[in-house]
C-alpha cells in the first residue's frame, strides 16, 4: 500500500491536475475547472432563471459577501437554479447558486446574504477540494488494481456535485455558518441574517418537501441556531435575538 500510494497520487496529478507542481494537491486552476464543469452539469439539469431583477438582487448581495471573504479574487458567480426547492449550492472555485425557491423564501437581503455567505465559505475554505483529492486517489487506486482507464475533470466534478447535493460537507457546516455570518456582517449586513433564515426553516420543518435537502445534508437546524446564538453576540455585542 505504501509503495503504491505515491504512484497513485502521481497519476492523480497527471490525469486530473494538468501541470500541477505538487502531486498531493489539486491546484487552484484545476479546482476552478472542476467547479465550472460541475456548474455546467447543474445548470443543464435544473436550468437557470433568466429574470433580470432577481439576478441583479442576487448578484448585488452575493458579490458583496464574496468581496468580504478570504478569497475575494476567485471568479465568483451567483446564479438562480430553476427549482422551487429551498436550497443553495456551492461548487469549487466560487460557482454559487440560490434556487428560485430560496429567492422566494428569504424575507430580506440580510437573510439572503447569510445563506450566500454560508455557500461562499464552502468555496473559499476549499471544502470540496480535499474530499475530491481523497476520493479521486481512492478511485484511482481501485483503477490501478482493476486496470481501468484514468479519471477526468468531469468525474471530479461529479464528486463535487455528489458532495454538495447529496452528502453535504460533513463536519464543515458549522464552520460555514460561523464564517458566513462573519462575512455577511463584514459586508455590512445584519449579523443575524443566517440565524433568522435558519429559524424560519426550523419553523417550516413540518413541510419537508420544500427543504428536504437541507434537513438531510446539514446538522439539525436547532443546533445550528444554538451555535449562532452563541456566535452572533461576539460580533455585535448584543444578544442574538436583540440585534
Ligand atoms: Zn453548507
């Protein structure tokens, strides 16, 4: 195993990360390419809402929180997926989506900023990258054993979509809530926007058809709200429900 692994990672570099210097790591350019490929698949599957006013609102909010993130120079794009499910998606490299359902669901730009900033954190903290590297290394190892062909960017994008849409970024959701709250606050929005949105969803948990994804892939809303109740006052100096 120890002898095989470096060879596997070298193949990962050659096959997936064209021109990378470090065979252990997907480079920034490739990370963006994987995200772009995933974005094309996602848009082909759901369609994008072409509504100038809605798009303008999302762009204004999304770009403002992205500018307050740790990686303001990523090629951030914000689009609206044409589905009524209340959802938001983040792909590597800064391809962020709100669903039509989410755009209708949020009650304010502060809440929209909160959820967009949560997704921005998944991208600027590279939550998908290490998981993709691990999954690709494992699948390439399996390939070497079975002598099948090498993987591509497309397959890495498939892993990114699987992570975001069906599994969630396990262990990273509280981090995304916390830093998302920080980015939104830094960008000039209310510090409790995300907390407000989570509280709304918590009240609607009886309507699982709309927010199934969030319930399946993220930690319980009550726990996320509780953690923000502790964090928000550290930013504002006021209790979370007295902003
Ligand atoms: Zn998340």
